[in-house]
């Protein structure tokens, strides 16, 4: 169910609010699919908490997150400003 919701959010350029690793996340999904056989999505996180690294200022490529969809809970789509950065590649 979360996969379909996130896929639709990509098509409609909506943000996703969800819980991941015990933290509330606010993020915009950009790509969805399988990675290593698991459903995952590439998100640009613009708000909420992060256990891996702090959220950087808007437009920073450090805010990209690849998240396993099955580990998300309380997933909902939200109408808001679309957030992104110019390059999702990082080492």
C-alpha cells in the first residue's frame, strides 16, 4: 500500500510524511523501484529528523535519502511545496 501511495505522490509532486527509524520525516519522493530485491524510493528530505546526518539547508545534495519502503510507517501524502536538489549523486 505504501508503494502505491509513494508512486502516486511522485506523479502528483506531493510530499510524503512518514516515520522511519523512529523519527518523523518530511520528504519528496523522486524515484521508486527495486534495489537489491527490496522496494525502495529516493527521497529528498526537507524536514523532520534524521539518524544518519542532519538536514542541510534547502537545495543541498546531502538531503537525498534512499529508503526501504517496508520500513516506513504512518505514511501519508501531503500537498506542499516540492523540494529537490540539482544532483542526487553522492559518494
